[in-house]
């Protein structure tokens, strides 16, 4: 299923239609039925609200915890196979190449430590092989503390001294882009990790500047910065022009939800285009880096994330 259309200048009607097509698609309908649900009636606003509630009851295995702490549901083989088939049809499994020959900016979205390394390495590969990037590469994260398992994953590939997500991203940039020292560094610790921010800019020998950003939370009393916070923070630090095409790099499993978050936080307010791609595990640059364990529960969790992101996008569109 195609995601809501992300070219520069996409109209609200086109984005709403894209949300409707994905949300009401046959694979998602069949998945709801497989978990004992009835397809909700009414306008798209009501359908999105009902799917949000349904997925909270049946597919939320985090319960407010970080992703590594999510439990794995026990599913019979037939249901597990259906989950994987639905995830594939909904765009959470297979990587896709960038659509355009050039972009104004390239964004690398943060995540767990192994994902930070893989996404930065893949972004460096894209720059070497095309497309071109006329502005900057921005690597977006936060001061989320790394879990012990993440620190071990980094140690296993020779990276030491990282305590936070942005540390892992910074280490990945230095490793994959061949840089050692930032040409510019700024930030504010704010005496609280949810309010703190930092920006380090590197200048590789070839190619655009690479900026590593740690964003503050928009709700610091409640939580750390999330994906939408990092995207907004970046938009405040760069001159986005209406019509600018922006390429996002993440993992395939997160493409639907993070694409829709970017439509909401970047395309709608700034008029830029959004193209979101997942890391290709066959790329030589990611060989040897720790790989995620993707299970039926993980896919169900991120289908729920996509539903919630599409609901938020639809609400923003009005």
C-alpha cells in the first residue's frame, strides 16, 4: 500500500485521501478481523479513533515503556504469518530506494543504538551513490539514556563511551563519514535531559555538512523528546523553503509512522516534500553492524504507531 503522498506542494485533500487509502486497506481490515475486531463505521475521523482504541487494546505491548522493554505476544503460527504478510503489504518490511535524483536535505532519524549506527552508515552510502543533497545532512536524536543492552551492542563493534542516543549517533557519524572534530558545537544542558539540546556540525572532505542534533522535549515534564520533536527542532535550525524535497532515512519497520510524522511536522507547515526510506539490510555498509530482532509483536506495535501518526496527521489537516 502506498503511503500518503509526500511531494512538495501536496494538497490537504491528497494527503487525506492517502491516509484513507492506507487505513481502510484490505490488509489492515483483515488484521483487525483476525484479532476479533469489527471494522468501525462512520467518517474517517471516527475510523481512525476506533482503530487507535482497538490497537491500544490488542497491539500495544509497550505500555508506555521504551521499545526494548515491550513484551512479545504469544501468537499461533497462522496469526504470526498473517501479521508478517500485513506488515509487508502496509510498507513496514521491504526497503525502497529514494525516488528523486536530488534532495534539499537528508534527515537521519535516531533510535536504538544499533539503529543509529545502521541508519547513519546507510545515509553515508546514499550520499556516495546518489542522490545528491544540496543543503545538509541532519542526524536527529535526543538525550535518551542508552539501555545496558545498547551499550553492549556498541561495545561489540568497537564503540565506547556512549551514554545517550545522541552519543551513539555522533559516534556513527564520525565512523561512517570519516570525521573527527566538529567545526561548530553549541547547546544548552538546562539541568534536565528533557529540556537540554545540542548541535554539532561536521564538515566531511566531500559532500554536505553533517549536523548531529539532540532535541528538547515539547512536554519535558512528561517525557523525553520523540520523533516529531526532533523534526520540529531541526526545522527551527535550518532554512526550509517551500518546495524543498527532504529525504528521511529510518528503518523499514518505522517508515509509515515516521513518514506521516514528517508530513505533519514538516510538509504541512513548511510546504516541503517528504520521501522516507528504510535501511536496505543488503547494503555492504551495514554488514557487521548489529541487526534488530523483528517479531510479530514488533510489527503489530509499529502498525499501531502508523495508525496513531495518521490520525495525528488527519487531525492537523482538519
